[in-house]
C-alpha cells in the first residue's frame, strides 16, 4: 500500500475539488480564514488562561449598543455572582457565563 494518506497525488485531487467547490475567487479568503484559525489556536495553546484576542479585520464592526431594558441597563439589573455581569432581575441564568442565578 501507499506510504501515507496525503501523498502528492491525493493533495492535487483535494486542491482540484476545493477549486471546483469554492471557486478561484474564494480560495484566498478561505486560506486567510484557515490561517487566522490556526494562529488563534496556537495562541490559546501557548497562553491557556488568557482571553482570546478579538479579530483584527479592517472592516470589523463595533458591537451594537445595548437597547434600553436589557442586561446592560443598571436600573433593573443585578450582578451575576460568578462573573459580575449585569443581569436583569427576571433572568434565571447568566448570559455571559451560564451560571444559574438564585431566585429570591
């Protein structure tokens, strides 16, 4: 049998199939996304306790502002005992960490 699964002939067939499925215009974008995923994985392995860094895309949008009456509203919110995120008094679970909130 063959020496391995990814022989040069197999890699060429995989590349042709990817070219047919994604087209020549999407391949650079697909390669870039794959590279970013690998870099993020390596960073998380090197620093397991650190928060993942946000993507640094040039067209990244800012997160939307919180609507009135949501968890960010401090007038009708209590802090989560686990992560201290502001939660509405009617919430049963924390939306940030999933901790079950105690109902009084």
